[in-house]
């Protein structure tokens, strides 16, 4: 991924690779400061429903790096709001549509915006078939809010390089896979 405009294509490519290899998607966070890529991180494993814990660990790394653009891809399930209960049935399993959710926060132009994109997919012989994306502008839930708050308050969360190194090491120790852009990785080497 070279530019912010490449983000969705990059995240879709990574999700497709994951799905074709293991039928699962690893959540992935992209952090940028303007046009400059800071890092790409695959979130550590987490228990169902505990994704915010893992995300906050990486947001604590992104904020002091002055990340004003964040994009997170994460797998989810979707169903019609006309159904009073999600179609998860004993013996049949989860009948909800699998989707890749891409949540974005962008504060690079002086005001913060949020966007959520749901992209349905199906697997046929380990080949991914993407459906039509559904885009919603604005905050859509706690994950979207966490991204937006990080972008909005990044200036309040400054840290010395040694503290950023400590947080990066903590993230890796917890199981996140983090790849820093070259200029940043050189800056963070002690």
C-alpha cells in the first residue's frame, strides 16, 4: 500500500489472501499521517467480542505518531434489520451473510470524517466472490468511534520515541504483527 487511495484495494487483497488460505480474515489496521504511511498491523488474536481491547493497543501506538488517517478491516456478519433476531440456529450454525467491514477515520483536512463500508462475500472452492459494497458516512459504532477519537485527539497523546518503542514492543509481545514504514522504523531504532 503506497497511498491512502490504495487502502481499500490493499485491505481487500489481504482479506482475499487470508480467506483463500484459511477461510478466515485477520483484522488489519493501516495508520497514516497525511500522505505518509506509518504502519500496517494485523491485530493479535482475541476472544469473540473483545476486538476493541486489541484495537486500543494499536491505537495507543498510532496516536503519538500523529496518525490522522486510520483504516481497519475486520470480518463480521450482517443480516436484515427486518429480522427481529439474528439467524443463528442450533444445528445449522450462523446463517448471517459474511462481510468484510472497512472502517475509516480521516482527519487530514482539518476536520474529522468517518466512513464504514460493508462488503459481502462468499467462498466457493476457496475462491472469494465479493458483493456490492454498502457505504455509510459518519460514526457507526464503538470501533468507528475509537478510530475517530484517536484521529481527533492525537495531538493530546504525544510521546517520546523511547515510549513509542516501548508501546511497539508491547504490541508485538501481545501478538500483533506490526510493519513500520521505512523512515519510521529507522527513527524508532534505539
